C-alpha cells in the first residue's frame, strides 16, 4: 500500500477536467491539494452539449443556481431526444424524460396501453407523456406534479455550450482553491519500482508531481494509454460508426426544448438548440460514407446558415480495459468513447468522478478498491453500450447496406435477453445502479418497432370502461398541464433577467 494521497493532479481541462476538479474540491477539498494541468495549445472535442437529468444532481451538489447557470452557459431546456427515421424512413418517436401515464403497484402503465391497442384504441405511448407533449409544443416551466400529485411533473436536463460550461466550472474550482497549471506535457515520469506515475514534465522545463493522477487528456489517453499501456476494448463490431463532423449554425426558431437525432443512410445527425446558436453534427461509418460525402450531407441538412467549417472527429467506440490503472484514473474520452446518441458523455464523466470519490484511496491505493472501481465502470459502460446498440439493431430500413448490416450483427447476450423478455411479455427489469430505467428501454423498444406480444395480467383488473376512463383522464390532465406552461423561450428569458438582476 502506497503512502496517503495528498496531491491529485488532473491532466487536461475541458469539460472532463473541470468537472473532476469541481467535484473533488467541493467534496474533498479540505483534505487535498488539487492541480489541473492544461495547455491552451490543445483544443477540446466539445461536442457534449446535450445532457440527461442526472446533470441536475451534479449542479445541486456544486450549489449552482439554475438561472445563473443557464445564463452563463447559454443553456436551454431539454425534455427528451426525438429519433427520426430510425425504425424506418419517415418514422419518429421520442425518448422523453419523466413519467408516462399512471403506474400501478407491480405494473407499469405501458401494460395498460398495450392492452388498449389490442382492444382497438390507437393512441401512441407518447400521448401519455407530459414531457413529450410539452416538448412538441415548445413549452416549459418548473412543474413537480400535476393536479395535486395525481401524476408526476416535468423532468428536464440541459443543452449548453460545452466551452462556456468548462469556463464556468473552472472559475468555481479556482475560487475554492484548485490550482491551474498552464503547460504542454512533453514527458511522463514513472516509478521504476511500481510503475506508478510520479510526475508530468512540461514544455520549457516545468514539472508537476502528484500522488494520484486523473487522465482527462481525451482520446490520446496520455497517461492511461501512452504511459501505462492499459489496452482498449474495441466495440466497433456492435457500434460501427467511427467518424463525426461537428458544426455550429445560426439559431433557428422556435427554440425547441429537445434534441433531435436524425438517421441518414450511413449514420445519424444531431441537432442541439442553444440560446445563441445550434449545435449540429453527423456521426457516420467511414466504410459506407466518404468524408466529403458526409460534409455535403451535413451541410445540406442544416436549418440555418453554418457558422464555420465542419470539424472532423475520428473515434473508436469502446473502453479502456482498466479505467483505473496503478495511480491513474481515466475520465471522459480518455476512459473510452460511446457515441453521443443518448447524450451520455457528460454523465459518464460525472459518474466516473463520483465513483472515484466513493472509492477514494485515503491511506493509499489498495488493489481491492481499484478492482471494484473497474468492475463498476465496466458494468456501467456495458449497460450504456447495450442501450445504444438497440437503436441500430432494431431497424426496419432497407435503403442502405449500413442498416442491413446493423440488423445482421449478433447481439451481446445481455441485450438479447432484454429484447426477448420485452417482446414476449412487455416486462423489463432495471439492474442495480443502471443508468437507463424501464421507461427509457420501453420507449426505445416500442419506438423502434418492438411491440410486446403479451402484457401483465394486472392490466386486466380494470373493466373496459375503467380502462377508457384511466386513459382519457391521463390525457386530459396532461393537456391541461401543458396549456398552463410558458413557452420555452419565455422561460429562458426569465432566467436571464433573474440572473442579471442577481449579478447587478
């Protein structure tokens, strides 16, 4: 066992580095010295502009005021992700956050909806989603519950400018005592006895030594891979896209409170609306789409003028074989890459740091603690991986060999079991600490075309008039709630005024 950890060195800034610094200094700052080494010569990927609801937990833990955060990062509200052309050209559904319908003990709402389809009703599952209905009408206001708790309220996340978010986190971290070291790392010193990283050397002769290093150096994996040769588990045979182009465009109205993921013949396009611009990108498979073709496809499908040239990004989907190796913990892109289809990039940074804090080596690095961290990290990555694969595999498109190849690929056994269970019975079960819950899986499976052949017997406990009353009542309550919401634009402008007044 090594000596007590007193100095944590974070290699790389950007979103990953400054989330790591902010959480560590907020929670463990009195016990640690924390340094962030970053170079202005190295750019960041910065495509993680869309988030999922756990971002609220992070912001609350750091004590951020929502209006101030929205103003500083030019953020907008996100109520879900709409998937277009995935199950077939012209298809459309949403992975909406929040509840759907009214659940019963031991039986979730979609079982009642499945029964209603068999008995002739034709509403979609999303007719009973408050988040979906608000999103499609471009409305939002804080709403915890509907009609005195009869139904849960809205659940949101954010779209924001990743560069402004990193700046916001940096200012917060430095106020609490984090030291930023400007410098380009040219070499890494390893301890000959145990292989641990002792220090990083900087261009011009500087050196930063530490006890525990957090590698936030992006795809390079400067410490975790280049110095420690950890190895990489490639998942390209399940998630075949290996390129992306990113470009900002001018803002377009209306200001939509949801992300769009639009499938094309060899990949998909994202659209992320911010206050001052729209983030766009194309994720694609280079075996089926050339770089020049991809650029032309992306630019032809923008809804406003581009603000620059598309920026290319090459990647390999997968994960480090050990995300904590010796005294290096990899976070963000250094730990692995899962394409931004379900906006998980920033969440995986957040959860990786929270996991490190829970397993923080107090008196020194213990092998059992490292192994447990890696076990949990692997499970989390694999759960997210399976969720992403589902979107590709369960498609009914026949317009390109890319989509046909996706349908033919053998699935991980863990995903095959979920699909078989849901298709036969409509049932899903969430593993402990799994990111995506039953509602997320239900929406993607149903949206991609998997309709259960059966439903839970409790759905037959209602008579047909009682079932109609339940369904009609839920829709009516949701409709009244959405009617009472402000427009998304009005909410954002109100946040800006409130934050401006507080600053003044």
